[in-house]
């Protein structure tokens, strides 16, 4: 096989992977149901790459004993499905199962810390929102302590439970405009 | 110019009878070989320089983009990501292949492309606020770079992909072990990594053997280079007695630890099973004579595999004496590689064996004497020990080197 064709074929996997990620996220954002979820910051986090704001969702910590059907054996590392109910201002979790619900809006997640008593942790891959390097973190005050602001993650959810975080509202205001006002000349 | 001058002098020496024609021919051949070896070394130095330069350029591009990133529209960002990747690989192809003529520079650009792919994944994740529990981004980074590695057959790309593979394997295993539970968290990490390292060593050794004698023969060296450090890392981590003392004090029961212990073996199993299968295949080919490999080094990989399985069995059956077996393996490795190094005339093998032996002794010294001595005495005695050990080892090294040089002559 000609070397040029070999090179082209070798470059197909990385470009295809990136293209697939972009296409998947764009499809989720354009076709997914808009869901508003409460952000409940409870643990300070450091940025590892780029600057991001930690947006741990309230529904990331759920009591499985209350929400999972009796007899459901959920272990660390299991894929779980959290069914959501519309609400104002936030959607809330109504059930957790290991089987994909047949209807309604649900999120697909990974059970990372399962406890038989108390709250278990589910990772939906929605706990980061990247912000500009000089941008403000609305979850914290200037002195570094937790701020008393209502944070809402705006998420688009597909019918397979995949979700993409599109914005964070700070007391109902999109992050970009909240951040712009913060830096606006007084 | 120097070559021309040397040729003129040799011609003069032959003319005035100092050198016979046959002698002149031999001298010219030997000089040619020596000068070419130096040129080969120059070429390697240039390749290393370009590799380092490509890493710095990739980092610089990333920094430049990051500085203005937030002001760009999403479409522009994606165009930059894909365009940069295509440009780097395109430049690499053009310089190395068609029209070609600048192989080292071409490989440097291809390497930049491989590194930039990781940056591309990170930037796409940033654009879409993506995050995953496991390090799938690093997995994609090394895995999807394998095709370009196979096409270019570049050792620089191999070392990069190998480093990314090891980073991903350790990271992924760490997240997996963390999720297994808290009962034996520290011991779990030691057990998991202590087994994973030699497991990966077996896999890489098998891969190196499979590459030998094929178009990918240049990969054998770097792959083998990673085998020994990984092979000793496992027993070194498991050679400490302290983490397993609780089993001596409180005992252990199969019922209470089976569930956790089985999960800790999974990364090891995923690494060693493919390695053993490939090694078995290569051994069969080797014995049947069908292998075209000129390097029939399957013995050492099997020994490493045996050591890894011994550690796994010790951890499973009797963790209370795991540290004994691990120390025994380390000492056996030091002695075995010393013998192998002398036998094959490999100074690097001898040095590595000495390093393993010294590291084991120093680690045990700190472990057992630290709480028995005042800190100051510990420093003094360890310092004196190291100086004495260094003196003795240097003498031994000189003697071994002299023996090796004698053997070669």
C-alpha cells in the first residue's frame, strides 16, 4: 500500500474520534431536553487542567435506599439511571435503577461510592464548567468561603440519558453575563 | 575535507613504501567505518535535539492558544484544533516522505502532532465541559496514536506512546482501586500497583520479542528498556513489611477480604494474560524455528512472568509473608542480572543489577533501623554506609568492567 494512503489511514482514528465527540455533543445540545439541576457546592476542588468551576450537582449524592427499588444491588462501578421529574427551579431525582427507564427524562451515571446508609455518589460527568482564566467563581466569595448564591446547571439530556452541560446560571443569570458584570467598570 | 586530506596522506605513505597497498586499503576501510559511526552519533544527537524542540513547540502553541482562547467562537476554536493537527501531520509527512529528504524534521513534526492530539482532546473537552471518572482521554491519546506509530516506525513516537500508555495504565488502575473500598486502601494501592508493574513488564517483554526480526525490530530496544524497571518496581513496592503487619497482628479471613482482593488483581490480570499468551506464541515460534527473530530472548521474559505470578500467588495465599518473597525476588533479580550482564558483556545490565541490589538494601536499612536509632545516628550511619557501599561498588564495577573489556578482546 502506498505510504501516503498508509499515513491517511493512520490519521483517520484520531480525527474520527475527535469528530465523533464534537458531533455527539452538538447533537446532544441541539436535540436534548433542557433540564435545570441544582448545584450544591460542598467540597473545594482544585483545577487540574484549564480553569474550571466545580459544579457538583445535588442529584450526584442520592440515598439509594430511598430511591432504588427494593432488592436492587448497586455496587461501585455500576452504570445507573436516575429518572428526573420537572420542577421549578430545579428538576429532581425520583428513582435510581440499573435498568434504563422506558420513558421520561433520565440521566446515565456511574456509581462511584455506594453506601448502604446515607448518600451515595453518582458521577454523571457534569461536574465541571470551564470558565475564563480571569473569570469569577460564583460558588465562592472573594475570601474563598462558599458563597450564598443559587447555582443552576443547565443541561441538555438525550433520550439515552447522555447529557451535556451548556451553562451555569448564577441566581438565574447566565454565567457569561454575571462574569461580565463582575468585571464591568463601576 | 578531513577525509580528502587523510586520503592524500595515505597515498603519500603508499608511494614512499611506508604502507603496503593492502595495509592502505585496510586503514581506509577502518577510517571510513569510524567516521561513519561518528556521523551516526551526530544524526542521533540531531534527532534527539529535534525531539526536544518539538515538545517545546507543542507546549508553546498550546500556551499561545490558551491565552486568547476564551475570546474565540466555538467554531473558530474547533477549526484551530483540527487545522493544527492536520497541519502538523501534513508537515511531518511532507518532510519525511513526500517530497521527503528531511526525515528527522518530519518525525519531529509528526511527534508534535501526536502530542498535539492530547491537547486537542483536552481543548474539545473544555469546549463542551466534558469530564469522565476514568482517564479515557489519556487512553484515547495513546491508543489512537498507535496507527501513526506503526506507519512511521519512529522510536521517538514509540517512547511517547509508551509513556502515555504507562501513565494511563497507572492512572486508570488507581481510580479503579480507589473505587474498590476503604478497608485495605493503602494496602490495596500497594497490591494493585505492585502487581500491575510486573504484569505490564511481561506484556512489554512479549511485545518486544514479537517485534524482533520484523519490520518493527527497532521497537524492541525501547520496549525492552521499560521491562526491567517495571519488573523490579512491583517487588520493591511489596517488599515493605509495615503495610502487612496488621495481618500478623489480627490475622485475616478469606470471607472478609475476598471481595476486595479479587478486584485488586484485575488490572494485573488484564496486563499479564495477553502478555503470557503472546509470550507463549513467540516461544512456540522460536522453538519451531519459524521465527525470523535473530534475538531469541524469551527466557528473561518468562522469568519476569514467573516472578510476577509468584507475587500474585503470595498476595492471594499468604500476604503475611509477602514481603519475604518480594525481598527474595529483588535479591535474586540483582544476582541474576549481574550474572547475565557479565555473561553477555552488557555493562548496562550489570549497573542496573547493582542499582537494584543497593536500592533494596537501603530501603530495608531505613525500614528496620529508622525507629531503633535516633534520627541523627540514623543519618550518620546511613551516610557512612552509603559511602562505604559506593567505594566497594565502584571497585567492583571497575573490576567487572575490566573483565568485560578483557572478554570482548
